[in-house]
């Protein structure tokens, strides 16, 4: 005997999440752990490089504004 909440959960999983779960399952089967980690670190390096340039740019901008103010 199923309760009302179990029926709603099963219906939601059947109708809305099935395509997403299928894609996630297939992607996880195709990607090895090492390639996933490699991609994460590769993206992380570029985010770090862009972050450093952004901080340097903000520092230079701030110094130039302070210098021109006086």
C-alpha cells in the first residue's frame, strides 16, 4: 500500500526527472574519473588566472584614481 506522498514522488520522477537522470547516467558512464578531474583543474586554473588579472586591474585602477584625486 502506497501513501499519497510516495505516489507523488514516483509520478514526479517518472515524468520530469527521467530524461535528466538518463543524461547524467550516460555521461557518468562515458567519463572516467581522471578526465573529469583533469577538466575541473583545467577550468580552475583559467578561473584563477582571470581572477589574478582582475585583482591586478582593480589595484591599478584604484591607485590611478587615488593619484589623480590630489
